[in-house]
């Protein structure tokens, strides 16, 4: 199988998230017929050899051990699990207990009862490239036993309950010379809120080296190599997160300056010049970032799996140009993370860090030994 795939100069991969699982392949147009055959084999008839499963399990266990030793991984995982407790959106990674317990028969049963049934129950197939659409569909029909036009159920939305109360989670790493700070809060999902306004606000805050977090915390104060923010959306809910690394003795100062930068975006309208620069960057980068077939497929997938209008991206970019400073102020006040309403995770030397923290009265601090 691997030799055939390499001989085609093609690739195949599979992945899963909290809302869907995906099979993806890419190759030159002339190899599509054979690549589709391998694609169908991957989906419908994987072997799950004992030796391969054992080798993959051991590799994943080693990777997990390494990742757990990385402070940024520990911070991101703790934040995700705390923002969405008991919800699929809070799932960040496999753990040792699962990896050590899962067996070949369990994988085969899961494949047979869930994954292999999808083509006949309904699946979304997306393709970008130079191909004969009718021939592609007929080829899939033959390989998968029928391809419905559009018979999938609506997106499954996990029940995540109310947003958790604000708290500080301090993951203790005695002797650490640096601290990782990350904080976040929930925002609306793909079809909620004003995505363009929130994204523009995020770009102005922490989109790169010329944005507010980077300029203030690195260039002006020298507290970090970089400070960034990012927006992540699932179908039902999303999150707005910020992150930085700093010296242990500067942890409290960095958190205070981070909070002050957030307050500034919530309290003062963004100047038109600053807003215009952020808009110009996004509009200029959008076509460049979507030039490859893989990028185009990603944007098409976003529209299809979230059941958005076909002209979603055109509407999104048009709205991006329409967002005013007043809109940005409103979105920041409503959704931007803050010390008072966010989950804050700090990975560092707890004995040295905790004394530096200036927190609102009543905000709980949970210390975890790593």
C-alpha cells in the first residue's frame, strides 16, 4: 500500500476532531483513479495489524511523554479542558490510560460500526483541482457502494453547559526560569456573533509583530519574545485565547501589562489608521493564503460542514471592510478575555509566581503539581 502511494507521488491522511472525522488525499490529476482506490481502502478496509497498532501506540505514548514536558503544551491543554469541562470541545489530546487500554479488536469494531457506515448513510465529498466531476462521482459510487447527493444530518453540537467561572490555574514547575501565561474565554461559534468584527479585533490585538500585544510587551517593555492572541471556532462555541512566555521574576508584571492592554482595547476606540492597516493586511493576505488547492479545499470545507451560505467568504470580507471602531469597541467589551472573567493558566515555579500575582478579590487560584 505504501509503495503504491509513493509511486503515485500522492498523499493520504485521516484526522478527527470534536465534531467530525476527515479523510484527505492529494495528487496529480492523472493519478486520481488509483488514488481514489487507495482512499476507499483506507476508509473501508484498514487492516489494523497487531504489530502496527502496537508500534503506533508506543510512538504516541513517547510523543505524549515529551509533550507533557513542554510548558506551552501543558498550558494550552489545561486551558482547553477548563474552558469546556466535560464537553467534546475541551478534548485536547489522548492520554496514557486510553493509549495503553485500546486494542486491535476495539479499533476494528469502531471502524466497522461507525466509520465504514458513513458513505452509505451520508458523507460530504469535496474536491478541488482539474478533473471530470461526473467521472469522479461515478468512480466514488463504484468504490464506496453509492454516494448520496446530500443526505447528511445537521452538524452534531456537543452540550457544553454554562461557561465556567473565572479562575487561575497555576501548574507548578519548581525551579523553572520561565513562566507560560495563557488565558481565554468563550465566544460564539461559527454561526453566532459577528465573526468579522471579532477577528478584526483579534488581529489588532495580537495578530503579529506590529500589533498591540507584541509592541507593548516585547518592544516597549522587553517582557517576552512574543505575545499573541487567537480565535478558535467550533460549530456551537468558540474561544478567544492569549499567550506569552516571560521570565519567572516578571510573571506578575507581564500579567498586569497584558491585562492593561486588554483594558485599553475595551475602553478606547481603535484609531482609524490602526484599524485600516489591519483591514488592509487581511484583505491582502486572504487571496495569497488561499492560492493552493489545499487551502481552497479548507475554505470550501468550512462552508460545507458548517452549513454556511456559498458566498460566505465574500460576505465575510465585505463585512471586514465595514467594521467600525464602534463595532470593535462593542465586541471587545462583550467578548474579549479579561482577568475578571477568564480562565488563566500559568505554568511556572508556583512558589515564586504566586506572590507576584495581583488578582481581583475572590478570584480562586488552583495549584497543580506537574
